[in-house]
């Protein structure tokens, strides 16, 4: 139990539900981008966006102090669920 607080808990329920809706529409393997920032030794996922052929991501769309990684909606769901853990 001593390691429970080794990683932060970030309430992500609303984003998780949005990602699940997008998975129903576009599929588990649909490409997306996920915004994140580093806080101390932890990566905190903050938001995501669905990518399409005609919609990408411009540098000015990335919030100051954050970075972006490209993956799938399924990977995004797993990342947000992992940081919204409940012991």
C-alpha cells in the first residue's frame, strides 16, 4: 500500500467517456493525438483529439507547456484509464 501514491490520480472520467463514444463511431484503431505535460516525474495526459484525413494538428494548437503524441483511440483510452486509477 505504500506505493499507492507513487503515481498521481487524475480524474479523467469525462474524457474517458468521450473517447469511448469516439471508439464507437470511428473504431479502436482510429488515429488520434493526445496532449500531455510532465509534472515532476509523471506524465499527465490532459486532452485528446480525433484525427481525420483532412484534419491534423497545428503547432499553435498545442497548449503552452504541453506536448503531443500520436496514437490510436484505443491507446488513448488505456492511457486515460490508467491515470484515472482507483485502488
